[in-house]
């Protein structure tokens, strides 16, 4: 996330083109959306490292997990829960993967490399969120 903060406005629009290939610089205006919560993590080499965003932490035995950083919203909740499942139930996660992929067809897939799956997910999401024509 820090690397994104350092981008110039043209570089941000260039990054946006991964999701909207026809984006034109002059059509976009940079707006501050809000402040991010920072987490300072202990680091043996540097003493502490500043991090942005939400991080899943958990006990080695998978008995408990928690989130550090900003509260997850709807856009990150599913990804965070999948991360919790993988970390806390590492010995069972692989057996759950087929079911999880039925529930989240894009799980483990880079959608920018899979246009057909992207179209399928986009269509489903648009219908589920009622974003189509009024």
C-alpha cells in the first residue's frame, strides 16, 4: 500500500488500467478517500516496521485469529476470512478448497489473466449488487 501512496497521478491512472484498460488520465481526479490505520510490527533488523491495511494474525495452533489494522469492509471481508481459514485450519484447508472454489470461483486466480472468468464474476456481482439498469 505504501508503494501506491508514492505513485504520481499518471502512475495511479496507469495502475488503474489493469482494471479499466481504456482509462484516460484526464477523466480521473485524485481524491483523498480517508485515512488508513497503521500498524507497527516488531522487526528484528529494524526494530519496528510501519504497515498499512489489515493483517491477519493467529496462534500457531490455529486456535485463535485476529485482525490488526483497519476494520475490514465488505470489499475485503471475504479475502480476510479465506486467509483466516487457511492460517487457522492449514491441515484441513486443502480438503475444503473444492467447496471454497465453488463458492468463490475466482479463488487463487489472477482475474486480469482470465478474461472469461472476469466477465462471469463481473456479471454475477453486477446482478447480486443490483448494479444493472434501473
